[in-house]
């Protein structure tokens, strides 16, 4: 009798084990293709199981719920889009859901990018269209919600690599980039801003100009000093990158005609800082704007090695410009001679 009972018990145990193994480790759709499922914001683990069941990705919804209860996965679930393959077993699907492996788009915003370039990056990464981004970037209600005292979010997006979940509202995606910039405004930064009498918008504006002018990190504080000195002397900043802001891409060549064009941002035509940033400055440029070098420089001119020559007087600057032009002319003549020789 005992022997028969043991056999029955072991048989039941074996069948139960086999059933669990089958339900957890055998795909519900062998050979099936890729399916994207969305777990809505605020959905519970039970609701997620129901979605999977309706898509026929799991057979036994209760088994899925039990596993979630035993592992604690049912306490919290991440909303978003999940990429599921039909060849995955229910347990593999469970692990994806538990880890919150939603579909995300990687977006890299380099230092010095303007809204125009950023919009292209976001569209290329399938986060949002250029039109939607540019519309949001100048939306007055959105600007006020982040207390941005400018006519757009230009300069308020911190250069970094972001992982944006698929389906996230544009306001949340862009908001996370603004929040990243605001994280850099620590107590020390805010204290220094007060010491030098700059607002957040003024700091980001100056930092964005430094970002567009500087190539070598060691020159950032020097370039900052030039602009700080010009502001103190109430001299026009005459920063070339400001002349083309809002007119054409910063990747295009700046012409004499650009410098003569009258715009609200062209510091050859206006006094003081522009009304807002012209690009997204990195942390090094922000710190340079806060801590300019203690030098009397008023001018600088580009050299061929991506550095600059700095000058204190107009005479020194004119001589530096003369030498620069001579060097450029010599390079053209040498290049022409080499082409003729070949």
C-alpha cells in the first residue's frame, strides 16, 4: 500500500515538475517573429501578464504570476516598450520584464551643438522629429515650466549620451537633458555666479561662446578672460560664431558678410552678451566662464594649429592678424606649387 502511494506521489510530483518546466521553458510560439509589447505607465505586474497572455507569449498566466510573487518581481514593473521574440521561453520573457529591458534609443549630444544639430540627432535616433523638437524648444509654457529665462532651450541641454525609452513623451525626453544641465549648477557654481554677478542665462550664453571658440582646453580660461575684459570695458564682444547663429549651421564657413549682418545675436552689431546661448556648452566651458584667467587680454586671433594668439593692445592684435594672413598666403602658395609640380 505504502509502495503504491509512493509511486502515485512521485508520479504526481513528476507531472507537476514537467508541467512547470514546460510552461516556463518551452516557447509559446516556437519559431515566431519579433513582437513589441507596451506596458503602460502605472500598469501592475498582473496587467503585464494579461498583455503577454493576450499576445500568446505565455500559456499559463497564473504560473507567470506565481513566479513574479516568489521572486518579488510583482512589486514593481517598468513601463515602456519591450521587444519579445516568439522563440523566447516564458522564463526568458519574465527575465526581460523583471530587468526592465525596454527599447531605448541612444542619443549623443556633443559639446557645442546647437538646437539645429540636436534636432537632427534626435530625428536620426527615432526619438522625435526635428519639427516636434524645434516646436517644443521654443514653447513658452515649456520654458516657463523649467524657469528658463530665454526665448528657447538653446544652451540648456547638457552635452552627454542619453538613453531615451521608446514612446516617451518629447517633453520628458528633452526635460531629462535639461535636468542633466541643471545638475551641474551645484552650490559652488551658484555661489560663484553670485560673486561675479551673472545669471544662469548669462553664464550659459558666455559659456556657449567659449565652447564655439575654444578647441584646446587650456585656452578656455584665456578666451573667457578676453570676453570678461571686453564686457567690463563695454566693448563689443565680436565673437564670430554669434554672427551666424539662427542664420546657418555653425559647421558652415563664416564670411565677412555674416559679420556685417544685423541680428539680435551678432556681437559685432550688439553690445554685451546675446539674449541667450548659441550652443550647448560643456562643463569645461561653463567653469571657464565662471573662472576666467587673470590676464589683461582683449583680442585673440586663430592660428593654424587650432590655438590662438592673444593680445592686450590693438597694435599687438593687428600685428598678429598680419602674421596670420601672411602665413595663410604662404600656405596657399606652397600648396599651389606642390600641385603644379605634381
